[in-house]
């Protein structure tokens, strides 16, 4: 299985995990924590961004992808502007996105509502503040 497919399988396996601001473990995740944890496991630990990557940095350092070229496993990033990226979701094959959503900086595993968790959304533009797309360094072979 390719790293990209492994990454997608891992993010799917984490659906329902509670939102936890700053979370980087399978017991509680925020949006960027989901991406970096799944990337860590998909690459067998060769890419470990669990302490060094967040939404803004993903926007600034990963290769941009045109909307017409987006593939499953690419990242959709959201925010007030290029200097204020605040959310990331993983693009799925059917035009949906998957990610840790619904929480705030005050949300922890212990106080997360059922709708504050890793979940899918029906469309990429489920928020009005979509900024663009980025590609993770995943092998497709």
C-alpha cells in the first residue's frame, strides 16, 4: 500500500476521536495534530512533525496544489488570510474532507461535545474561508 493510501486509512481510522486543542495523540487531536500523527504512522516514523508543524507552517512550507490538481490526501487549509491560517482538513476522493473540527482553544478531551471530534464534512468548501491546498511528502508507489 502506498504511503498516501496508508495516510488516508489512518485518518479514516481516527474518525470519532475527541477534539483536543493542541492534541497530537490518538486520545485527542486538533486539526493539525491529526495530520502530523497520521503522517508519522504512514511513513513509519520517518517524518515526525508532531512537535514542529501547525496550520500556518503547513501553508508556508508545503507545496501548493491548484484546485484542479487536488488528490485524495492533499490538505485543504482555511483561515482569515495567508498570514492567518487556522484550520486544516484532509481531502477525500469524493470531494469531502476529513479532519478534527468543531473545537476551540478551550476544548479538551474532557469537555469536548460529541460534535467536536475527528469527522468528515460533505464538501471541501464547508467553510467560507478556504485559502487553498497543499501536498504532503507522501510516496504514491
